[in-house]
């Protein structure tokens, strides 16, 4: 039985390039970054007067940005 015959050809074509895998994996982190940037402050219980080094949102955005760079460069 031919397993590849069961997979639609569009899926095979989409998965054929290494750049697409990098973009798809980094895209998940881009969506997370967008959510982190636009998430209401009440969801993380953070005051507006919090210093940047104590801000959970700032650290999450920084870590997410580093993850995007890592997966795009070494992915």
C-alpha cells in the first residue's frame, strides 16, 4: 500500500522546503508575540507603574523574540 498516495499532494508540496518549516515554526512564536503585545494587563495582574525589569510581559516578549530569532536562524 502506497502511504504517500493517501496524503494530498498539496501537503507534500507545502512541506518540501526547509524555509517553510522554519517559517511555520517561527510563525507560532510570532502569533504568541502578537498575543503578548496586545494582551490586556488585567490578565497578568500587572500595574502600569511596574519597572521594566519586573514586568512579566516585557520578559515574555524578550524570550519570545529570541525564540523567533533562534528558529529562523538555526531552525
